[in-house]
C-alpha cells in the first residue's frame, strides 16, 4: 500500500435539505505502491506529486488549495512546498 496520507479528505457528516456539514480528516492512500522515494513507498500519483514538492517527508499530501496554488502559480513556488525529494537526488546543493 502507498504510504501517503491525504490530509484534506472531505467526509460528509450530515446532510440536510439546504445545508451540508462536512468534517475534514485524513485517510491513507489505498493504491498499490510502485516507487520508493526516501523511506516512503508511494503509488505513481503520489510519487509524481512528491517530485512536484506536494508531499512532505512523512507522506502527508498538501491540502487541495495549496496544490491548486502551486500548480496555478509555479513562479511563486519554484520547487513546490517541500524540497526533500530534490535533496535526495542531489539536484539541490543546499
């Protein structure tokens, strides 16, 4: 199984006719792990997101709003939110 944890998971708590009350929680990814990055076993999707800088070194995936901002404004986030994958590959000398 993939080691990624989706932290912005929307689980619906209660439905009413004119409102929807939702509770945000976290859940583990249910996909099969394919790649190893550092100490994490990740599926194809979360490995790609980790290379984009959207998964931290503990496996937590960034929130949906943060993912949208990084992809919409790449000049403001040149390496994404997390740079641990680039440091593993020695692409970043710092």
